C-alpha cells in the first residue's frame, strides 16, 4: 500500500524533541568482501523546528560518539579509537540542517552540515515523512520519518586502511547513515 500526500499529515509548526525510546540513529558499513555490519548510537539529542512553510523548518542533532554499539565489544572499542571516531578528541557528532526540499508526495531532501571527527561536510538525507498525529499523552503531537544518506568516511578523516593479504580491505569506505525518528511537540 503506498502512502499519498492526502494520507500523510504535516506536523503543526513548533519545536519537536527526539523521542529517544522511539528513535534510532544507525549506520551500515561493509566488512571484508561485502558483509554488512550494522551499528547504532544510543545517546543523542535533537530538535526539529517546524516552520509555517515546511521548507523553512530546521533540524539540529548531537550524537555522543562513545555510545556506538555494534553488538561486538571489541569492535565497539576499536571504533572509539583514533582509527575511527577518535572519541577522546571528538566526543560528539553533529548535524545542522541547511535546507529542506519536497521531492514527492512523502519524500523530501534534508540538506545539512555533518560534523564528524571535527570535520564538517555537507550531506543530503533522503527523507520519507510518515506523518504527524496524536501522541500517547492527551493533547500531544508526534511526527515520524525515516532518513538516510551515504558518506565516504575518508572525507571526515576516518582513514583506517586495514588490508588483508591479497589486497582485501577490512572495512569499506562508504557508510550509510539510517535514521528512524519519532519526535514529540514541546
């Protein structure tokens, strides 16, 4: 069943805070010859400021780099080192939106500046708006959407280049960032 614009309600103007219990900040990277390794960050904050004209809306988010979890403690510890996130020197990842463009019935593009390891680069998230509606508390409103983008980790100074005998790389350069977001109006 496809979702149409008439079935998806836009959120009311105002400020929305990420609901940590119903939001996931995840990523996918390739390992060796192509296996997908998935991970997520468990500590983050963010606000969405919905404007009267949706295209003028803003998003700001901060992720605590040390909260990375992939399900393998040894890998998580390695990802926190200077080879990858360099948590002691760069404890947060940040995103600040710079533009929002409607591209379909429920599809939008969210442009912004992503900062990782102290390097800021522009990125564009493909966003699917699931809609807005009542929250669990009387009189509350929530908005939900999915968003994803792909970055090259080397653009952000993550240059770990483990290579196995025969030239196989240990980890791919492309990282897909995947968000499942629910936010409540403040």
